[in-house]
C-alpha cells in the first residue's frame, strides 16, 4: 500500500509540474496548435507513471528500495511510440524486468495505437474514406502525423467481418411491399489473373415506407439463374417469404427473371425503363437515337395504363417503318414495362426503374475505383457492406415518401 501511495504522490507531483508549464500559454489564433504538444507531453508522463506503478507492484518495491521479498529486479527500459487521439506520442519510456514480462494494462505489448484511433479508422472506412486517404485525414486531425498505412487500415477493417456475417445471416421481417434487384461488377484477383465478379444487391421498401438495402451476394458465376436463385433463396429462408410483395423491379437479365419465377412465382415484375431505353438506343443509328428515345419516354409519362398503351401504339406506328428492331425491343416486354401503373401514382416514378439502386452502385464504383481490384472475397464484402450500411443509416426513419402507408393501404 505504501508503494502505491508513494507512486501516486509522484503522479500528483508530475501533474503540478505540467500545469505550471501552462502558465505561458496564451489564447491565440493557433491556440489548439499551441496546446497540443503540452497535452501530448502530459499524456506521455501519465503513461510512464502508470507503468512505473505497475512494475513496482510486480517487483514489490520502489526504485532503489531494499526488499528481500521482491519477485524480480528492474532491467532498464526501452522506448515506444503510440498513436492516440491526442496525437502521435513518441519516446514513451517503458520499464523492463530481468525475469518474465510485464503484463501492462496501461500500454500492452505490441500496442502502437489507442483503441480510440482504431475506432476512428473504422468510422472513416464506413463513412467512405479510402484506405489510402485515412492516414492523410488522421494526420490533419492529429497535428500532421497519422502514421497509418493502407495495410494497417485493411487489418483494422477485418474487424468488420463479424458484422458482415451477422448482416448476411440476420432474420428478415416479411413486411416488404417492393423489391428492386440488380448487380454491379467489380474487379477481383485470382491466383492467375484479374476477374470481373458481380455483386448481386436487393433493395426493399417496407409497409411503412422505410427502405433498406436488404442484402448482397458476391456471385461466382455472374448473373446466372443459379446465382440469383441462391441469393433469393437465402433471403426467403431467413424470413422474406414474399406474402406482401407487390412488385419487383429488375433490368433485362433473363437469369434474374427466371429466378424470380422460381422463388416468388406470384410476384409481378416491372422491367426497368432506363435499361430498356438504352437497349432501344443500341438498335438505332446515332442520328436517330435522341429523337426516338425522347418520343418513347412519352409512353411511361402518361397518367394511366390505357393512355400508356395508346402512346406506345402511336410511337410504334411511326418507328416500326424506320427501325422495327427498336419497336420490337419494347413491344416484347410491354406488359412488364407497364406493371408500375397498378401502384399508387406517387410511387410510380420510384418503381419504374432501378435508378435507386444504381445510385448506390455509383458509390460502390467510386469507392472501389482507386483500389483497382480486390485480393479476396472478404475484402469485397467489407467494402460493399460498409457502403450499404452507411446508406441504410442515412435512410433510417426517413420513409420513401410522405403518407406512404395510407397510399399503399388504399390500393
């Protein structure tokens, strides 16, 4: 007990000594810059004092104190650096003992960063800061020194793996009315060469109007029917039985279309107008594209289904002579292109395309472009999970439109 009291008195003495040094600090434009070195010095001294208490407790006596019952002896010290939320603290004096090791709780062995720094790195990763820019951002916050490599950020990001697994395996409430499904392609590395892999994504709108990126899947064999069936079945068996589903919006992928028929056979499908008009454009000469596509947009802009069918017939009567392939492109899928008219009018603009999910994909591409390609499946899952989780956080408590529940109950 006497040892502990003695050491605590030393700490108090250090505190008084440090506070006396603050007498010359004046409020200035760079007040925080003036204060930071003094704060870091105080933290360094407190860490050293804490470790001194620990080693005295281990040995059973203070420095220079004779004690025949001591368990071991001091053996000098070495220097350590520590990145903290106060800044990069260098040359921390860490005591050694002759026999055994000090299991310090003040500064554990091999620790180079405080827990707060790791937490901030994870938050930056989730917020969209690239692994290579984390050091730059930390440096700006901590007085110019971040000392965090991209490799270190990746190691810290591995802590997300358990959250990714929990996200993929969580129970899903069967309260979704609408689904939007699509895939985004990313570059990955194999032992032999680079490969493009698709990430399948499902976005859902619930009965109360809240929206969520429900899940994603890194597909091994592209957007095949088997890949989509596996993905949809995973959600089905976790609770998304589709009892309340009214519509699923998709692009023109046949594998996805067939998979929906297999897993949710009663579900109506809405074909994405944005994808369809791109297909129409590809069947036209460059000179005719803008005119034809702009006129085709009149089809889905009509107030009701019958008017939309009339608009299609009017458009097709003109363009069937000029480009029958362009007309056939819409004609073959006209029924599924107009399924959105069965839904409340304020929702139609949201349901007739996959644009909502495409905006998320743009963010995925933006985040992953500097990375060139991913080394393994886990690294892909971490970054996609980070982006989707952040977007879900932004949507929390914000229904797609006002009075969503009332609108959908009346149809």
